[in-house]
């Protein structure tokens, strides 16, 4: 019981701290959003990074380390520079300073700051903030998901032909990967699935939050990372979503692929149409 109480108090304190950290980071991102950016690339010419990504991540990690010196950290920009990406049982903060960097570069307002906290390899807190649209999504294990204080619930869609989906092209321009993505798109668009439509928003976290809020019924993607999934994943789960591997098997946070749906039935239906892409693990 004492351990459970300590864990709960840590969750409450951690959520409060992460909100405060995001509020400061928001000002940095908002100020930079409308300005010209210094752009660099990471894994390929379409995998972008800006000085704002790096500045925001450094601030977030620094502020959280001050409050939680014994915790571990996984940050997108730190990992891309050769840092650690090991998820252990130690309380671990998983950070994406700007989810949707390509959107950020092009001033397209689907941009989010993401902070998740995992304990014993399970994500228990998530905060996703679209500071351009002023939408703060939060989720705590067992305590629900909210956007600007309003509780979130997934849609009640049970018919795939009535569903609205989301996916992404991703950063890779490998022809074989692109062919798989196109085949998956066609299988869902054509008979017998024939979903209502499929969107591309450019932010994995906000795609998951769209499912959490009932604005979309499913989202799948290949080539993303644990920092794209962690914070928004717990928000979606607490809103009633089903999170699995696109094959239909249990989700592996480090496998770089995800299927998020409004319920298990839609998850089973979507998974039948998806051809999976195997990628190096995080």
C-alpha cells in the first residue's frame, strides 16, 4: 500500500511539474514558429531538426533533472546525437521537444511538445501540448484523459466503412517502404474496407490525440519512435483507445510502429488490411 501511495503522489507531482515545464517551452516554440529557422537533417534529407528542437529539449531535461535527479531520460534530439535510448524499470522521462518538426518548419500548426513518464517500462503520465492551437492534452494511468480540462472519449465507431483514419508518409524515401505504405492506403480506401477517408496531419502525437478525442477512429504508422508514442499513447488509452502493433499483436514501445483505434473491433479490422514494415528497434 505504501508503495502505491508513493507512486500516486509521484504521478500527481510529475504531472504538475511537466505542465509547468511545457508552459515555459511553449513560449520558445510559439516565438520561433513564425520566424525563419535554421534547419538541419538527421537520418535523411526529409528528417528535419531545428535549433528550437534542441533548445526546448535541453530546457525540459534540465528542468526535470533538477526536480527528479534519480530519474532517467530519453529525448529525441539527445538520442539522435548518440545518447541513450534504453527503457528500463527506472522512472524514465520520454521527451519529444517538437513533434511535427516538418510542420514547424513550414508553419503548419500541427506541432506538439510531448512529455511522458514511464515507471517499470509502463507509461503512466502523458502531456501533449499543441502550443500553436493552445490545446493541452493530459493523461494519467487510471485517472482519465483530458484536453484543456475536458474529459476525452474515443468515438463509438464499430464499422470500418464508416471510419475516418490517419496515417503518415514518414521521413523515409526508400522505394520499397513507400510501396508498402501505398498498398496499405489502397487496401483501406478500396472495397471491402472503403473507409470514409484517411488524413495526414504530420504529428504522431496529435494523430493519437485525435483518436482520443473522437475526431478520428484509427491511426497507424511505421517508422516512428518511442518519444512519438509514449505521451500520447497513455492519453489515448485513458480515453478508451486500443493500442496494438499494426499486426494486431501487443504493442512494443520500442518497435517503431503503432496502431491506435477507438476500440478493439476496429483494431482487428484495420490490422487485417495492413502489411507491416520491420524497422530497427529504438
